């Protein structure tokens, strides 16, 4: 499941910006460059989400009524992941900017949100109900038991013999 499309970036940031970022001739959006940035962004997002959910995500069942089938649904990415993926992809398309730039700040906010999801302090939401995928552990996001095992370490003079 793709978390975002080139059209999602156009809808959020405008076609003009994407043309400026992808086409040196300033004529059209270079879709291949945008798709590469989205692919890189999705891999980045998966590196966090994959700590909590089995990948690939199943997605959210969004109502999509059709004539004769009012209960029809389509599988879509959780809206949070669409936004975060778009912010990260946009960041990847830029070459240079100051740290106080909105693009950089949105990227940092996305990373903070992804870290919270990976740490179980935030959850992915399907606004239409259900979970976006299979949890790796626990029955609800954030409920997985975290086990830590540390072995005592002791360094003695014998261990350090031969080191200067």
C-alpha cells in the first residue's frame, strides 16, 4: 500500500512548488522524481511503523458506497501516514534551506510523530474504525510488553592487560 501519491503532494503543497522542485525548465512536475521521493519517504516511515505493525500495512477500510452496494469500502493509508509521508517526501525534494524553514520544521515534526508511534506513545488511527494493520505484539497499540535483559559487565585489570 502506498502512503502517498504525487497528487497528494500537489494537493498539499501546490503544483507550482513541485514544478520548481523537479523540473529545471519549470514546465511540468517530473513525476519520476516525485515518486522516488515518496518511495524514499515511505521507507523512512516504515522504519518507524514497522516496530509496531507488521508490514506491509493492511490500511484503513474507508467507506466508498457504490450504486447497489452502500457498504463498499476501499483500503487506504491512515491519514496520519499520508501527511507524514508527504512532509518527508517534500523535505527530500528540497536541496538547501535554513533550519527555521517550514519544510525542515515539518520534517522534524514528522520524525517526532513517527518516533512516538514507534515507542508506543502515539497510535495510528483509522477514522472509520478498526486498526490499520496487524500489531506485532499486544492487542492495542502501545500495549506490547517490552522486555529488557541486561547482563552485568565487569571489567578487571586482567581484562585490560595488553592495552596501553
